[in-house]
């Protein structure tokens, strides 16, 4: 809205620059998170929307019971409002990212709502939650497939393989289930990482900042050509969306840092993971996502390995899954787990950026 007012109506030339609008959107998202945080915490307490702690979780988590949750509503507000203000709303990619994120958030909201009403950590039945995520993922995949048919120059179904510049397989119709897998995996792994104060949101902020750089590079023809990566002028507007993810994450971390005043809940974690996955498929960096979000992948794999080992061998690999709980139970203090996982997230992010030139 502000973009159209400043540039289209008032002719303010600076508003057309992606860098200016990304910075403005990021700061707007940060300000909204910081300013609305106290009000959101008070309202959640007023409605008695508090965290229900798992009975089989670490004993240190018992004290967290009753902490306001569903703070993801604050994150999503701080993402959507600046995006609508500063992005070019004629851009299809912006709307795909916003709608997909909102849809994943809606599933998370329903899950959180059922947990609150039942006063249990069991919310939406797992198969129904997964079914909803699959439907959203398939919808995004179909939309992109249609876009590739209508405008092949704007989007295609080929895969860009890290470290390789000549091998570019075209998935065709298979891109739809592939895109679905990317979105569902990203959404669930971020959700699994959300178990300690500030862990998910801090590591997500690193991943979001990395994708902010990737979207900018993808939208800049000169830099993209130099790095031999996919170039898309349409994808440039996603830099603003990613910038709001960074700003909103940093603002929420202010309230979610240890000891947390508020938790994001599934409405936040499912939406943020879905946002990362959506951006990854839009800028054709689907296979770089597991590297950027390496911490999320480790958390997800720890659950898969734990469940698989117990079912096949009757033995557990970790003290408890996801992985962050294992380190808690072997004696690491919660702030130490969070800090070390954050360091890992930064390492993964830096490594992912080096792959842009190593191809």
C-alpha cells in the first residue's frame, strides 16, 4: 500500500528500490513485534491461554506451564502488515507466500485452540494436521505448475542442484508432490524445534536472513548471472517478505528469550516453517533449504531415528527427541543448548551461502 502511494502516486523514486523497502519492512515488523508484545501477553493471560507442558518432558519445563502461548499471532501480524504495506501487491509471488504462510498458520491455530480447550498437549489429530499441510503443499505446487505453463520465462519445474551448474533435471508434473514435500517438511521441522525458550525463533531468524540474501540475489540479474544461479525479476519482491520474517523474528525473540514471557505455539512454528518452504520453491532453492535450515533437519531426523529405532529394535537412540531435549537430559543448561544450536544455525547458513559460488 505504501509502495503504491509513495511510488505510483507521489512518484518518490526511492520507493522502487528493493533494498529500501526491505529495510523499511524489516523495521516495521520489528517495531510491531516490540510494541504489540506487551498487549498480546496481557490479552493471552486475560483469556487464560497458557502453555500445557508435556508430562513426559524434562522436569525443568514444569515451571513453564501457564506461560502465554499462541504468540505466533503476533509474529504473523508483524509479517503480514509490513508485507502489505511495502511490497508490490501486483506480484504473484508475494501473494503465494502470504497465503501459504497464513494457511499453515490456520492449521497451527486450530491445533493450539484444541490444546487450550482440552487442557492437554494433544491438539489436532496428527493425521488431520498432516492432511491439511499436504493440501496446502499440493495447492502451492499446482499453482506453480500452472504458472510454469502460463509463463515459462517466469517459472519452471527444473531443479537447481547445489554444486552443479549443468545438471538441471526437469520434474514436470512430479514437481507438485516434490513442492508439497518441501513445504510439509519445512513446516514440521520448525515445529519440532520449538521446544526451548527462543530456540526456534532465533534459529529461524538466521534462516530467514539467509533467504533474504538469496531472494535479493535471485532478483538481481547481474549478481545471479555472475553466481550462475536462477534469476527471476518476479522473485525480487520476496526479499521484502523475507525481511519482514527477520524483523518479526527478532521482535518476538525479545519476548521469547529465556525465560520466555510468551511462546509462539503451533500457529507460529507451522506458519514460519511453511513460509521458509514456500520461499525456497519460489526462488528455486529447494535443495539448498536443508542446508540453510540444518538445525531444523537435525531436529526432524532425531525424531525419525528415535521412532524408527524404538519400533524396530525396542531401543531408543536419544534420551528424548527432538534433539534439544536429549542435550537437556544429559546435563546441558537450557541457555547453553539454545546458544550452541544458534551457533550451528549460523554455521549452516554461512555454508549454504558458499555453495552459491561453488558450482
